[in-house]
């Protein structure tokens, strides 16, 4: 049974991500943990701990958090009355980042699914700096779901890669699982910005990737004379994409040239869900 974490700030966008996650796994029994963190964003924890009356303030926030979680669960039960999964509510006096990381560790979370905007509707509230910091330390996959995105299955997966990572089955588990579940096609995109051909190690990793993907429908695509961000945008304009998958590899091309620009540029203008896999996956 998969353990899936659903952070929420009780916004429509956050519930959209919850709806997406439940729809994505509607035929599987999962354990969903719905997390709300309620520390005021204008204060830090150390300051709050030293304030007079802090306990009373925490009680107020906690009550609001618990009521919001209860309403969220009722909404889920009404909308997904036939769902067989388990739902657990977690109210945490914590920052979003710390709350997610601690829950992932404590509950052995397999996947985090969260929205890309917060209650204010401002781009990046949940997918901006907060999510980037979470991703920098997260050792499990995360799916970021754009605001107002409606789940319609998965037919096409886009996986950009420079073949610089030593692939393991753990890196590809979710892509394989979802491709098999929905009979989706995997599009492996390699962009040649500088025009260099693959070296021996890249060719080796491409072969390993091919073998790990097994019987999945797949196509290896080369795109010349364009940078990575433009390559992803170009592909998505010319082809239908239901899920974009990235591997966050801190020690290679991805950290310096790929991951940060993609998160900052595509993250704020994301039209389709994005699955991010940490290179050091647990």
C-alpha cells in the first residue's frame, strides 16, 4: 500500500492537487496523509517560542487547522464516496518545508502531491521558493499540480534527460508504474545545445534506461540547437503531454543548467503536472 502525502493550505488549488492524487490512484488502495502546517509566515519558530501568550496563539491556529482538515476530509468523502483508501489528518505547528520533510520521514511517505499556488493565488506560494527548498532536501518523489488542472488520465509522459545520471529502478519506478497503469507512452527527450554527440557513458546510461523501461511504449527524441527549457517548451507546444518528469541530480548538468532554470521558468507557468524524482531517492 502506497503512502501519499497531500499538503494543504485549504485553498482551491490545494484541493485540486488532492483531487488529482485521489483520481490518479482511484483503482489502488493507498494511505493518504493530509497535512496542514499553521505557523504564521511572518514569524519564525524561535521568535514565536519566546512570545508571551504563545500557547494561546498556537491553540487558535491549531483549532483553525483542525477544522480545516475536518472540512477537507468531509469534502473528499462526498466527492469520492466509493474510494477505498485510508485518510489520516495531520495538523502541525511547523513551517511548510519542515512539516513536509518530517512527515515524509515519520510516515514513510512514497510520494508527495501538492499544488503550485497558495490561498492568495500568487504564483509560487507553494511551488516557488518553498517547494524548491523542499525538493532540495526531499528524498522521495513529488508531483506538482498546476492550478485548475483537471485530471484526465495519462497518455503521454515527457522525460527530458542528459543521460548523465546512473539510472536505477528506483528513479524510474513511478514513471514505469504510471505508464503501465494508464498504458501511456514515454517520450525521452535529449537536447543538444552545444552540438556534442553522446559520450560512452551517456550511451551506456541510455541503454540502461531503455532496458529499465522494459515493455513500456517509448520513443527517444533528439532536439538540436536549443537549450533545455526551450526544448521542453517546444516539445509541449508540438505534442500532447500529460505528465512532465524530471530527475533532480545535484551533482551534474541538472543542478547548474537544468533543474533550477526549469523549476523557476516552467514551475511558474506549468500547465501539466510535473513529477520530480530526487537523484538520491530513498
